[in-house]
C-alpha cells in the first residue's frame, strides 16, 4: 500500500468500521452453525446431512486460503473486503429465499471462497494503513470481531421465530455494514498521505538487505527447525475440538436436557462470549508468566482436560454445570486461538514469513473445521455424546504433551538471531 493514515481521528473511524464489518461477516459465517439445532429439531436435515452442509464452507475456505494466499497481497485490501462482503450478501439472499439442501450447500461454499481474504486484508489495513499508535491495541481487539459475531448469531437464532430468518438478518445487516464501510474508506483515503512524503520509505529501504538474506530460507526449513511442523498437530486438534463445541453444543444440550433450540442457543452464547476473556488472559499471562507460546498452549490444553472429562456426564449433571465447564473450555480455546493467529506467526517476522505461517495455521485450523463438521455429526448418530466428549478429552491431553515436547526446540528458534 502506498498510503497510510496519519490523521488519528480518521484512523480510529476506519479501524472501528473495519471491526464492525468483520463482526457482521462473522455473524454470516456462523449463521448456519447457530441454526443447526433448530434445523435438526425440525427434522429438516439429519445430523449427518447437517454436518455435510457445514463442511461446504470449510472446504472452499481452506482451499482458497492455500491458493489465494499468494494473490491476496496483490490487490487492495479494501477491494478484497468489499468483494467478499458482496458475494456473501448474494449467497445469504439465496439461502433466505430458497433454503433447500443444495442451495444452502452451494451458497455456503461460495461464502467460503468469498471470505478467505477478509482476515489477511484486515491485517494489511492494520499493519500498513492505520496510524501506528493504534496498531498494537487493535491487534488484540480486531480478532474479537469473530467472537462478537458468533455471539450475535446465537442470540439472533434464539430470538427469531423461524431459523430461515437468520439468513435474512445476515444479508440485510451485511449490506448496511458494506455501505458504511465503502463510505468510510472513501473518507479515509481523502485523509491519507503518501509514503513518499514520509520517512518510512528510507526506514524500509534500510531493512531491505536484511529481508533479502532471509528470502532464501525455505518455509519447510523454518517449520522443522522451530518445531512448528509438529506443533500443527495440537493446532489441528484444538480446532477440531473447538469447532465441534461451537457447531454441536446447542444440539447436544437440546437433546441431553430436552430443552428447546432457543434455550440451548442461549446456553451456547454464554460459553461463546467467554472468548472475550481469552484475549485478556493472553495479554496478562504471556510473556509475564509463560515465556514461550508453546508452554502456554500446552498448559491451557492441560487445564481443559478435567473440564472436558467432567462434561462426559452431560444429561446427568445439572445443565448449568455443563455450561460452566464448556465456558471455561471455550475460554482456554480462545486464548490458544489468539496465540496461534497473533503471537506464534509474529516470531517469523524476522524471516519475513509471518504472513505465510499465519496463513498455514489458518488453513490447518480450517481443515479441522471440514473434518469436524462431518465427524461429530456422524459420531452423534452412530454413538453418543459422551463418546464424543471422551475423544475430545484424550485429544486435549495428547496435544498438551506434544506442546511441552516441542517447547525446547521452539525456545531455541524464537531466541535465535538472524
């Protein structure tokens, strides 16, 4: 990008509008997951069919992440966000007007293609365009747009009398947000100054030689020497667990306690909202208490084990107890997500590979979403919820041990100089 915002007021307005737009996009992304309990309760889809439909977004999103990460930096981030929002609007219009199996399946797939570049584009705006004084704090706040959007989707499905209405809400709210986003971008670009008029150009040139020396280091070599290649296993596992809880917890509560889909969605909202606390945990405990990202990830997974194990008694324990357990687990999961998306990729900045590593981690987590959507739906029909929770518990325990095993290698890599 050749411009950036020195004007603090314009910078604040832009980043706030970006946050709100990202929140609404997250609402549309989670709309179907929020509606699954109502869809299954109505008998519109079986659990297996509902799981298969859920995979359509994850598959196209994952593939687009891998292929599109090379191209997304070559386009204006504002255009990437605008086009992604536009396609998502039309896809949700289709799901609202004709909510059949294949229409939802195809429309969700289109949303996956449309939204793959949203987060990288927002990171570019944050790191290259807005005022430097705003970048650090918003690095932690911006990802919370996903959590806020998910919370809104669960509250909306509980309040809307008919589950198809969640798609109507999605396209109307995103259309409004997109109009506001376009107006704000036009305003911000009028306030922006060119890099050529600032000293950043010379500062960037001073770093060129150092960056060129790192270009010859392959990504595979960096991943193996840092232990990140092995770390992809717990990253995959925690995403598998987190996506399972996010998509199937409303149905699990509904069936285990014989409550309405609206009540189960409200209970899930409570646990999802806990992710707001997760960012604060990372800011407090890393690096003050946990010096390495892998150590903190391992401890969070280990702390989750007893709460996952206790959830095996779902249907026997009071519903509020299970909600509390899941809330704590979701808080741990949210902290891990913050480490994976912000803190771990940051270590690779000195090798000019932070964006690529962040994209790889995102692709791994998205692929876990593909598996999760189908796997847990199939297991729920073939076995029982307590079997699923047992699998989650074992996965969390094994993943924590892998994190601890990788830590010495990770520490050596993160402390090394170029």
